[in-house]
């Protein structure tokens, strides 16, 4: 566990405030990001914040990249590029939990679980933000048919490759924290991070809730569309995108605990 450093925590709050000022975070998202950052900073110091920063900066960049082409997809997913507290905790909550467990036990397995949970979050975010930019329509894992871009549980070649690269990037940056990490460990941890994105896709195809607009017929994750209430056509009501993200980031970390 790292020694308390006031400068570190001031830095976390300032970065979160900058995220709110730049419209990457809502006010609740900025507060949640501060909490997650402080927990990770307490456990792993500046190194842990670098890993978290790589995720936040890269995900924010890809979220805004060619944003005009993804406007319709944002409506389908009922989200914007401005992340609220639910999105922050869905992606950063598992990492914060593993950080707390690391502080309480000093077990290296929780350190690796922390890395993998961030890798899974980055992997899924890159897939979600870059995949829709592919020219062709993705395939639904549920129906094995082509569906509209942004449909939960759908995959494309561009999205899958982006997902794998997103996980690898986090684990390679993790080498800063653990220079003794072996090639085998890099491969295993990168694969587990990528697995998180696969889990997210499978849950999105099966149990994640989806609604349909009674007016325009669009399938969406929003409970209201075109000023009308939408009708549920798939999934379980409590299981929204944030729940799926949280599970997808937690499970790979649990696999790490089993392996180590």
C-alpha cells in the first residue's frame, strides 16, 4: 500500500474536475471518478493512476472520435459521451474493489485482478466506440444475422480487433508498474481483459434489456423514445448496459484470482 500523499489526491480531484469542465464527465461522474481515483491512488500510487488515466483518456478520445457518425447509435444505446456516475462505477468500480482488497491483504493476485478489470473496461469501450465505424453491419450473437450498428450483443471484425488491442494496451502500460511481468503473464492478462469484452457481448445478446419505440420502431436501451414510452422486447429489466459492464469487468478479475 502506498503512503498517503496529499498532492496525489489533489491531482485526482483536479483531473476529475477537468473531466467535468471538458464535458467528458457529468457532475456525478466527476465525483465518482474522484472516489475511484482516490481508492486506486491509495492502493497503487501514481502507477495505478497512470493505468486508470490511459483508460479514461483513450476511452474519451474514441468516444468523441467521428462523433457525428455515431449520433444514431448514441440514441440506440441511450448514452452520451458525457459519462455519469453509473458509467464510471460500472467500468471503474471493479478496479476500485480489487484495489481495496489489495490494500487489505497485500496479495499480488488482487493487483493482477485490478489490471485485468481495467483492461476489460478498455477492451469493451474500444469495441463499442470503434466497432460502429466499420463499413459493414455487425452480426448478432443471438440471431447470427446482420443487425444495425450499436445493437447490444453484436460483433464486427473491426470491433473485435479494437477490443483485443484495447486490452493489450492496458497490460503493456502495466509493465510500468510490474517490470518483472513475464511474456506469458502479459499474454494471459491481455487475454483475460479481452475475455471481459466477450462476456459483455454475450450478456448483451442474451439478458441485457432492450426496448422498442412504439412510434418509430427503433430498438433502444432507453425507456422513452420519440416522447413515448418504449416496450420491452428482450432481456431482464434490471440488467442494463451498466450492469453488464460491471459484470464484464468483474468476472475476468475473478478468473485471475482463480489462476493465481
